[in-house]
């Protein structure tokens, strides 16, 4: 390895340690920290962000990156240099004090948002959102003054994506999915009365363990915790945390959260050992990551085959709740399509329409066409137009998600993209694996081996485009997603 | 504030963030991390230690410290400079790679120790202990080549302490406490049959909350978690974590762990706001810290007055277990004196004799008079001589404590010192407060205000000697401790 590359590795190792620290602090924040302890956490995160800024801007990176390239690099090292340059560019264009202030801002804003949502008080959160949007616009201008600010952030979350591409993607979805949801609305509803029964928490907890085991998560390396909102956080490829939440009158929330977060966790656990402590040691992009979680949650977890295999255990765990329910009824119920208010409760057919609303509003907020004070009204109008639902209050509307409070503008669209990625990956996989038989047997070893070889082990070494070519031997095509949803719902609702 | 002092504050803020990160990682390690996830954690902690080393050695501190002093300092700033110089000296004398390697070594050694204790396999741990002792001797030589290595570390944990002072202290304890324990052994035992009854875990958990509330811990700023061994870790004065462990057949273990760790937590929660993010924002020394925890656990928690006040609630929580027990019997049982094998289960009269064994062995290990392979034999012989007990195996002997695996050589003696500090603090407090009445009423506000004013709020701004003068208006005197133990046990055992 050339000398400059060795020096880069030293910087990468320090970035790893800072990231490890920040991720542990975030996990702790959501699972264990006392209620009123955030001020010190915000200060610590601000100082750590400042240290990252100093590390990236004070280590002579531009020269080191050039020298490393001139010295000759293997494929992984070249990818490390590409990612380091990306990190350097997005850091060096922002002054250190602004970088630290932003970290503090989003730490505080998330606490304000939490209270605002509890109090149904958008006005309390509005000034924070304004400051965040303003900061994100300013940062985007510094990063790439030739681009529209929203395009800058879309590309950061999903390399290669732009408003032009997303506009085409969401336009296709809007046409096809709106028609599908309308048709389902006119069909006979599926039976779902049993879903709101009382599902004992002890048995729900046992189900979480069963699901983790079944999809191939090793509890020696994955811990399950509880938090208000389920999430996954990776520390390294030998330590990933997932969280879930339990509701007595809704067992599906926990069940599919565990499988969803489990998909994220499997990805992180299977990034290659050679990538450890480098900037490549994580998922390729937000969209590819969401592709893995949706693949597990929907394409595997909500499949008839997987549920058939799980059925005897479900009957054991919930004998009273499932006494008068058939496996087929359970399958249809957990795949029912009902337009609703809350994104995280949305079914597969309406989910991307929830994302579409956020995409359109983010676009307008970022280019100034929409003012923050007009946001609740615009949200409610667009929810009515897109999903046909009346939003009763902001807590069930514009305040429902933490993302904007966390500074993530441009992140949402990658959720819809991930769902579409997953459809194509599942279709590719079916060419070489008898997926239904494996899912029914709960035999995830061949499935995970397929994904590990083609997707997981590469971490960030491959960009989304390259990864897609590698995994499927073809470019991304949203038609797989449309076809999958139409076939699935036509069958369930006998359209 | 002068310019150099401003620059020092910036270094302090980064040290705060690194410490915050490390403490969160340690808390997570003991309470939430998956079983087999330590390698990445060790790497991250190693890299963070290296960053601290770079920060302390690469910020031009020697010149900054001189300039800050020349520019004029207030009392707090002068104390910050004193502590920063101490930190600089102990860091700069060790090369960066050795500093990081040591952090990695103790992270790994603690995992090895855990397995060795479970397997009762001292030989597995011995090479790690040898490496730790060797590293500590080498570091001590670099830090102060004119001093005996053990003296260097005694002073690091408890500023001002030496083998000479500890020899005198332990010699006094050995004579007085051995005689006391012998006399108790010849007296009629107290009734303790009920202690090993089955104590429902739900009620034990409710008792933890009750105790936290009673001694004045605000759960908005203190979280209680579970871990193999109880401990306290502070993140800042608005966020402290304590842990406990529950045993169905021993309710006293949890009960007094919560009060003990609660004492540590109260100290950290009441360090002054002006000290936040500086090197003074923590307890003054290990001994002073242990003084607070022992004060709460023994002098308050095990007092007749406190238990009388708690008695109605104890009867409510454990109606069956306490049906045939009087408060006086409970008081005597939780204060019974029985020489045993395990330090953390030891009563007040024998506790410091357990520490004495460790002190004598550490002294010999550090000066080379005792080889690591001879340690189990020496341990067992000294336990027999000092406490009259036969050690059945190393798991219940030399392998029982994590401290040496964590690199802490010279820490144990501060436990005994803390117990003695607590006796004197309680005696001082009685001069101005009606302690028994307050303890019985569960009214900790005046007690905590007294401690806050004289001890807690000063953090590390005052050294142990100065703190003692401030708190009690007199120098430390171990006779308070001897007198307290003799009076207490003479009364309980009618000696």
C-alpha cells in the first residue's frame, strides 16, 4: 500500500471511531437515556462533529488523495479515495463553526419536534424547520453552487439521483398506484377484525426472537431494544442494533418492524471484513439500504410462503387470538390495502404515495415555492388529493416523521426507490433460487448467501448503479415494482 | 478570560466530548451490547484513546498552560490549569502507539477475564495480567522515574496518597478490625434466615424506584439499568447512569447497590454548572467518590433511622417475606458481620480487610516481589490469615474483581479510604443536622444541600485534602471510622 494511502487509512480509522461514538450515543439516546438529559448530549455531539470537521479539513486530504491515486491503488482503495473525496468536499465547503452549530441544531430540533408532536403544536416546531431548511440550502450552495439545492441533497442520499429522475419515477407511481388503490377501494374488503385483538406482549417478544432466528440474525452480534420508533444502527460488521416497539392491540407493528430492521441489520453484518474501519464499511446508499429492509419486510415477510412456514409457530404463540383464523386470512389481513394517515403504518400499495407527498413538499420547501407556515395546509391538501384522506390534526399529519427535524431533506424519496429496488432484486433472485420453497422452509441461508455475494459484502465500494449491475446484471427498472404490486393486489382483492 | 485560557477551554470541550463518547460506549457495553461484539468496540476505544493522546500532546499545551497562568486566572481557571497539566504529564510521557495499545489491551483483557472467571481458569487470565502490570510499571517509570511505580498509581487515583500513608492506615485497620471481627465471631449470631427467602423481582424493581426517589435522584436525569456488576457512569451533570442486578433470593444486593450507586450519582449530578465541559466536571478523586457512595449505602441506607422510615413501604412491597420479621431484626440482618469470600458481598466490618488483601498483593505484584503465577496461592493464604476463610477456587478468589483486567492497579485502596472518609463526613454532618430525624423522615433535601455546598458542587476544583478541610474544617482522621464501626457492632452484637 502506498504511503499516502496508509495516511488515508489512519484518517479513516479516526472517522470510524467518531462514527462509532456518534452511533452509540444515538442508540443510547433512543433506548436508555433519561428523559431530560439531551442538552449535554447535544453539546457532546456538536463537539464530536467539530472534531470530524477538523479531522477532514486539517489532515491535508486534497494532497493525500492525489498522492494516493498517483501511487497506484487496487479497486477497494480506489473506492475509498472516491468516498473520502466526497466526504472532504461536503465537509470542507462548510466552516467548522457552522458544521458544529448544525449538529447542535438538529439535536435540539429533534427534541422540540418530539414535544411539538405530543402537543400537536406545529407552530412550536416551525422556526426550527425554517432554520434547518435555511442551513440545508446554504450548505447545498457551498457544496455545488451550480445545482439546485434539492438536487444536491438527493444525490447525497442516493448518488446519481436528481429531481428529473425522481419526477419521472413518481409520475409513473402516481398514475399506476392511484389507479390500483382506487380499484382496491371498490373491491370487497379482506377480513381483518382479529388484528386488533389483545396480543400478549410476552408472546410478541418471543415472536421477535423467532423472527430474528428465522431470517438468520445472530444474537451474538445483533441486539434488539425498544424505542418509540423502530430503527437500525450499525457500529461495525460485528455489532448492529435494531429496535422495535410493542402495541398490545397490534401485533403486526412489531412483527414487520423486526423483519424490516432485520433486513437493514443483515446488510450491515455482511459488509466485508476488508472494509472494516474504512469509509466503505456501511451500506451503499439510503435507497439500497431501504431495498434490503423492504425486501425482507414485504417481499419475504409478507409473502404467502413465509407466513405459511411461520403459521404453526404463530398458532403456538397466539392460540386464542388465532383460534378462528386461517393462514390465508392472516396473509390477506397483513397485506390489506387501506389508505391512511400515517406513513409507517401504510401498506405496500399506498406507501409510496405517502413518500410522493413528502417529495413534492420538500421540493417546494427547498426552492422557496412553499413557506414553512403554509406547510400544514399544503400537506393536508395533498394527502386528500393523493390518498383521499382527511388529516384531523398536525400530529397525524405533517408532524408525524422525525426526518426533517433530524436535518434529513431529500431522504424520503429513497424509501420509495428502495421499495422499487427490492422488487427488482426479488425478481432477479427468483431466476436462480426457488424463493417460495426457501421462504416456506424458513431456510434463509441460500437467500442471504445470494444477497451477500451480490450486494451486502460490497458495502459502499460499489455505487448504487454499479451494485445494481452487479446484483441483477441490468439497470434499475421501476416496472418490476409496478408489476409486483398489481399482481399481488389483483390476487388478494380478486380485481 | 485570557486568550490562552480560551484555547485551553477548546481543548477541554474536546476532551469532554471524547469522555462522553467513551463513557456511553462503556455503559452500552455493560448493559446493551450483543455478547460477541467486543472486537469492534475495542478498536473504536483504541482509536478514541489515540485521538485523546493526539489532542493532549499536539495542542501546544505546555506553552498554553504557562501563558494562561501568566495572563491571570480566577480560582476555577487555576484549578483547570492544574488538572490539565496533570493530564498532559500523564499522557505526554507515553508514546501514542503505546497509549492506544494499552486501551485495546484492557478492553480485550476484560473480556478474557469474564470468560476466565466463568471457567474458573486463572491461567487463561494470567498472561493478560502480566502484560497489564508490565505496562503499568513502564508507564509509571515514564511518568515519574524517581518514584516507586505503585506510589505513582496510588497518587493518580487519590492525589497525595503513598504506600507510606496507606501502610499506616491499613495497619491501624488490621489491628482494630481484626479484633472487632473476632469478637463478633464469638458473639451470638443475629437472625438472618429470612434474607434468603424468594423476593419477587417486580417488587424489588419497585423498591429500586422508591429508593431512588427517597434519596433525591431525579429520574429525568438518572437512568437505572441492569448489568452483571452494579456501577455508576456520568456523562455530564444532567445525565448519570446507575446499574443494579436482581437476585431472587437476595433482596439486599439490589437494595444497597441502588443506594450505593445513588450516592455516586448524586455527587456527579451536583457538580457545578460552571464546571461543565471542563476537566473539573467530575468527582474530586476515587476516594472522595467512594466516600459519597459508602456514606449513602452504609451510614444512611443501613442506619436504623432510615430503615425505620422505609419499613412501612418494605412491608407493603414484601408482605409475605416480612410477615414474621421486625424492623429491628431487619436492621440487624442487613448489618450482620460474617467473614466471607467475596468483596462486594462483604459487610462493613470485614470490607476493608478484603481491600487490605488486595493492597498488599498489588504492592508485591508491582515491585516484583510476587509473580503473577504465585498470585492465587498468595491470595488464598492472605484471605485465610486476614479473614479466616478458605478459598475454594479462583472464581471465588483472585478472579472475582474486574479492576485489574481494566488496568486499575492502585484503585482498590481508595475504597477503604472512602469508607473512612464517609465516617468522618457523617460525624461532621451530625454537628449541624439532626441526621437521624431526617433519615427516618426520608427527607434528604437538607442532607443533599449540606453535601452539595461542602463537597459535590466543587467537582475536581478542590483536591481531596482541600475538600476535606472545606467540608469538615479538619484534616482526615481514620479514628472516626474505627469508632463508628466499634460502636455500631458493639451495639448490634451486644459486645
